């Protein structure tokens, strides 16, 4: 089985296994026609801010700080993040990005957030909130 949340550059070929294809760049990728990407959604609102993106500049030494800053920015767009999680619950998703660096980009960081959210979704709760778990786990 393929990974439920895949990553691809905009220049990679489209495949049937991609599932929902979501572009997570704030700017349309240079030299790519819209028809060629076969997107289900251009999630501009999930892209990092221009300031954060320019500061990062795909510098691996800034990767950890970029991820923290980007996660903070994602908290400001809960509706868009929720929509993306809905896509993930329906089937495979491929996050599309233009960056040359396949290991240090917003799609990688966003995938980490999505996988953490999916893991949280799959934790049985039996009508209990995380607050209830904290109380029962810390009191004895």
C-alpha cells in the first residue's frame, strides 16, 4: 500500500495512486500550465507566509525554526487545515510543491502536521476529551 499522504514536485508525473492532488504553494509554479497539474485544490491559504518563506530560503540550518514558525502559521487557518484533513480522511492525498529541495519545504512540514492529526484522530476516545486523559493519567 502506498503512503496515504505523499509528496511530489509539480514537475513529477501525475499518477492514479496520487489520490487528491493539493498544491500547497502560495504562488503558482513557474512554467507549469494549470491543466497539467490536475489539481483537486490549490490550497494557497496553507502556504507559509511570504516573510517566513523568504527568511527560510530552503536553508537546512533554518529547517527546525521554519517548521515551528510554519506550524504556528497553520493555527491561524483552521478551516483550511480542517478541509485538508477531510481530504486525508477520504483517501490518499498528494501534497504538490515546487521547491527543488525535496526534504526541506512546506509540504514536508505540512505532512508532519497531518500525520500527527491523523494519529490523534485514530486514538480511541470513548467520549473523553484530552483533558480527561490528562487527569486520569496524572492522578493516582
